[in-house]
């Protein structure tokens, strides 16, 4: 525990905020500015975070990073009767800036706003603290990860795959769809291959594929996602092998796509350019890809997650094998592809599923 200098104590106002759940966080305000923790306060989107889950009352005494400035708070001390002092992290928390409360960034909030977040949060509460990863003991490696924090609008256009097939061990980014927000973001060259750690602050590393998808679908837009970086060993065993090379038509070559008359569409032959997205091409030619209110309102917008735009390939020429992701998501339809994930590769006859 930090010992209080009597002169400093005379400058500090301590208030215990009692909550309905009998939880409290000690609130402090100082007439001096504490700068000792500023060296570890990160401003980049990639940070080394210590993730902690604690029951209320926390017993964490917080102080402003800079007096009367909306620059977040840090841990000044721990109260003896709080869960933090009784946790495995008790020797690590003092001095750490608070990064997130239940996944929400609080590094740019003032003291009272951070307190409001803590009071409103449920118990147990998920907290992320900014750390210098070189100072953490090896015993905490299971809770400390280097995370890339990303905020994206829907549709994301992120194609996910299970880390381990048919096991609840999370998902990783297989590829990005051209028409999603991820592919146009500043992170587009970094996301492929990264395991997904959190959705809106909730840990998804121990969920199965469908459970992760449920979290993504239920989340608002924009959505906050966190990815684990520096996980080469994990992904080297689970990333799919490169597809076999095939003869490809030059980009821009005009080919015929025959759409058989299902889903309310008459049989139609349209012209398509090699390299153009198949879903977009169908829509531009007035083909109803989505039928019914459920599909029209609930589709993922070309992100590869809802499977509503699937089409059976009756005949095709020059098309590569469908992806492992499609093999998983369309296991009961071996001839189907997701039109949103496939560029036109050659002539084909298809029927929308």
C-alpha cells in the first residue's frame, strides 16, 4: 500500500461513493498535479493492456492524470477492504492509468465521467489498465495481451474463421471483403490473421463461431473490436493454406452470368466483368439477391456473415475452389458460394439459394 505523506493528505479530498450494490470506489481530488504515471499513458490505438475482472466493491482509489483535465484517471492506492486488494493483481495496479470500463475507452474523460461509468457498470466489472508490458511478471501473461483497438461502422466486411475447428477457442480474421469498412480503414493491412479478442469490451476468445457471430450481430454501429497482435504461433497452425493457382481471365474481361429463375427472378443472362464483386454485379442488374423482410433488413451488407446472398453454382468455368470459410458456413450446400465474397472469375450459371 502507498503510504500517505501527511502534507499530501491535507491536500487530498477523499470521498467514498456508496452504490446500490454496496460497491464503492474511493474518489480523490488533489490540488497538486501527479505526473509520475504519464510516461505509460499511451495515445496510439495499439496498447499493452492488463485486463481485470473484479467484484464490487472495488476499493480502488483513483486520481486525475492531470488536475481538472479530461485526460483520464490512474490508480493512486487500493483500499484494504476492496476486491482489488484481495486479487492477484494487487501488486500491479497502483500507478496504472485506467484505459477502459466494460470495453469503453475512458482515457479522454474527466474524473466525474469516469466515476459515472464505474457506478453504472455491473458486478463483476471488466477493467483494462495501460501497462508497460516489460514490467509485468510472467505469472500474468494469461491476462496481459497486446491489443489492437479498432472502431468500425457496419457492414464490417471481416471474414472470420475458427481458431480451432469445432472448438470454442475464438475466431481470427481470414480475409476482408472489398466493400466493408475494414477494407477501407487504416488497419486494412494489419487485420488479416489476427485473433479477435473482444467485441464491445466482452471477451470472445473462449466462444465458438456462432456465439461470436451473435455478439457481432447484436452490437451497435460503430462497433468496438479488439484484436490480439503478435500471435504468430497461434495462427501458423490454424491459417488456411494458400489456394492452388488456376488459369485466370484478365481483369475486365466480359463474361456471361446466367441466373436461373428462382427467388422471384425470371431467368436472366447478364454481362459481368472479371474482377467485379458478384453480389454487386447482380444488384446492379436488378437481380433480387435478398428476398423477404428478414433477408432485406437482416442481411450483413456484404460482410460475409449472414449467408443470405448465397448462390448455387450449376456450371462455371475458370472459377477457383470456394474458400474454407464458405465450406464451413455453407456445409449443407456444397455447390453454393457467398456472392458477396466472390469476384467474378469467369462465365457461370447460378441459382440464388
